[in-house]
C-alpha cells in the first residue's frame, strides 16, 4: 500500500535553525485575580435561561 510518491532528496538536511527568543511563552498571559459580574436577574431567572440554552443545543 503506497502513500504516493515523493522525492527522497527533499528528505535530506532537514535541520532548521530556530531562535528560542522568537517562541511563545505558555504562561505569558496568565492572570491571577477575580472576576465580578453584576446582573439584575435572579438566580432562578439565570437557571431558567441556562435550561433554555441547554434545551436548544
């Protein structure tokens, strides 16, 4: 079973020069803190809305 043809010369010398300073830091945008959300809706209203959302998906 073949996976198609390829040029073996493309498989040679696959050394890639990289600079670690150009990479992405995984924890660069971590945030510690709190989120406050004010709503005029009651807990029951919010739960009803959540139920409606779950029913439609």
